[in-house]
DNA sequence: CGATGTATTGAACTCGATCAAACAGTGTGG
DNA sequence: CCACACTGTTTGATCGAGTTCAATACATCG
C-alpha cells in the first residue's frame, strides 16, 4: 500500500461520519443530517497510530478531545515514583481527553493497543459547535458521564473485589463491550497483554495467568493466548457478581 | 433558632453567589457580575441536609447537578452483591451529579458527612445558560475534569500503592484541600469516620488505625480522634511519594 | 536456529485481612 | 451521679490471598 493510497483514503474518510460504522455509539449518534455535516467540518481524522504509539501523554498541552474511531487504547497515569496504573481501556465510539479541561494540560496518557485511528475535535471549535447544536452538547455530556461510570466501576473493583471477581468482571465487561459493537459476545480477542490486564485489575501478572487456567479447568473459559471463548456465561457472571451458588470451582483439576 | 430564621436565611442566601465564600473555587469563579446575576437566577439552594442524609442515590432520576456549598459529602457506589465503595469525598466548591447524563439516572450515591448545603442547578436550565455564558460552560468542564482527575488518582492509589502510601496520600490530599480553601494545611479536622477512610482507601479499618498510631509514634502526626495535626510535612510527603530516604520509620516504638 | 518477548507454573514469603477483645468517648435514663 | 448501652477506635494474634522470585514453556521473527 503506497503513500498515495493512504492520503486518498484519508481524504475520503474525512467527511464521513455518515458512513462510519461506529457513528451509532459515538458523539454524533442521533444527530440530524444537517447538524452532522456541520459537525463533520470540525472533525479531523489523523493518520492511524501504530501499536504502542501515544495519542497524547500526561503533561501535554490540551487542545482537543478525541473519539476512538478504530482500534483500542489504554489510558494510564503515573505516580510520583514512576509506577504506572492503567485506568481504562477504550474502544471505537469512546471519548478520550476530557481530563485536560482543568489545567489545560492532560493528566493521563493515551496509548494504542493496536493500530488505531481517532477523530480529533478541537475544543475551541467544539465549544462553538455545541452552542449551535444542542444535541451535540448533550451527547458530549453523555460520553463524559460514561467515562465517569467506567471509573466508578473500576474503583469498586479495585477497592472491594477479590482476584477472581476482578478477572471475571473484566471479561464480562469486555464481552458486553463487544456485544454493544455488534460482535459475538462469547468470543473475545484481547488486544491487550496479560501485563496490561494485570495492571488494570491491580493484580500480578502471575495471578491473572493462574486464574485463567483455573477458569479454563472449570469449563468457564477456553483460553488460547489472546483468544478467549466464554463457555459458561452463567458461571462467569456468577463469579463476577459473587453469587455463592455458582462458585463450585475446583482448584487445578479439570 | 426558629423556623422563621431558617426561611429568612434561606431567601437571603438564595441570590448570593456574590457573597458566597466558596464562589472563588466553584462554577462561578471568574464570572462577570452580570453573568453571575443571570446564573444566580437558575440556582436553587436547598434546606441543609443533616449528617447521613442523601442528596440523591444510585438509580434516582437525574435532573440536576449540585455544587457543595458547605459541609462535605462522600460518593459511594454499590456492587451487585451489596458491598459499597466510597469513590470520593467532596467539599465546598466541588461539583457532584455529573454521573447522571449517560442514562438520565444517577449511578452513585451522595451522602453528607456533616450538616451540608448544596446549590442545585437544573440541567435544562443550565444548558440554556451555558449557551449564553461561554465562560460558564468552560468552568463546568473544568469541574468535571477535576472530578475525573480525582478518580484517576484514586485508581492509582487503589491499584498500585501499599497501605502506608495510601494513608499518607490521603492525608496529603486532605491537607492541600484545606490549604486551597484558605485554612491551615497542617491541622486537619476529619469529617469522616475511620470506617469511611478505610473503605475509601480499600483497607481494613484496623489497618488505618494501626498506621495512624505508627505515624504518631514516628512523629509524623499527632492523632486525637478526628483531629490530626501534621507534625512533619516532609516525612508525610516522603511516604506518600515513596521516597526511600525518608522512610526511616520504626515499628510500634516511639 | 537461537533470540526475544510473552505466558505459564511452582515454591516461599509477606502484607494486610480477619477474628477477637478491650477501650474510650457519648449519650440515656433511673 | 453513676450504671448502662452504644458507637467508634485501638490493639493483639492468627491466617491466607496474592505477591515475589525463579524456572520453564511457547510463539514469533531475525
């Protein structure tokens, strides 16, 4: 694929919220055609980023918010002594970058998990557009609210759940994420490493690995590297919601 | 104090962002007098809530956001099996209730830690006002951004820090919270119980108690029930930031 | 092929939880 | 005024889930 292809692709995509298949979960959902056109003019599509590249990082000047268009990202923050915590995984239709409003600089870092592209929305232009399109404003609040809910759920997980619940909850969330996007809800193809999962869940990588094996031995999952098949949705939900009945899990034996 | 007093107090306060001493940290900071008057007309001040009362709770219909005017609150969420996690403490000038935009219902519960009052802002009216007053919109985003930053920091704490760092970080945050409000930064009068602190930090109440004693024995703090005096800011920061040098802490001995 | 990054498994240890009991303030009523 | 209960807090002793350290397996790629 030549550079030329890339550029052309680029231009044709640029004004295409209408043809975007994540438009139905994203900021523009429910927007009327006319408003969509208006909004489209302020959206910039950047060249896709490769796995491991950063959309922006902690401390960067804040000028835009972004919608994930394709691929997936992790959000991380760093502590004063250099340790990192992943605070979220985000997928097509999700909004990232709202952390920048407070001090005009970003507090978290957004890094791609695979090749990913983004719709960039300049804050200045957005504020003007929001004034003209009330629904856009409302949708924006909805997406922020969704980010806040994700964070609330992660805090609950990190503060109160044991390791089994954490992993089960994570898999349930991944599953319903896929379902919302129209994919199969029982076949998960993880874009993140065990290391990322462990960090996100506040666990050691070994614990995640062991739990996956245990789940597999108890016919809850089928684990093949990054491909995970949910064999028993009911049991998995049982673990995630800590329902004692379905907790008939055996150690290490099949 | 009679009922009459209460009502009068009430009315006179109602249009008084100008005279409110938390106005400089809250939504209205930097607003021009004219805009302030406009905004004032859409703000409702409710009768103060007593300690333990709820401003709203998970599942309630979402119609307003609130600024804490006086007192303090905790935000909690509940897991499917009924366990609660405190995800934040909020103080005068802070915004709560932004969790409701996603599904028009609240995901978290806001409960007062002491007698507290709130400025209620109807979402519908706010959206209209924001259109007319661009700065108001910007301030609103700033406060949301602040909430997100708080959450990011708590996730980092819950995911990566050991118990000593958690407690030290909490005290540092409380201290700078007080300082920002113009109070002494080394004399903390906690409005929350040990139980709340422990829950917030993802620890057992006994662990918090033991750590407070240890800190006291090492001349970092002076603990007298809910009154905590920071005797050694440098050391406390050292623990919070995990700097090995200042970690010369002895067990159980003075 | 060896080399590298990623993942699994095993064994020992540790931090913080849990269980249990005592202690300290605060109010209540006799 | 003191006995009583009640709630919140401290302290002690024990235990276990999950970490850490270490070794091995596995896949991908030069």
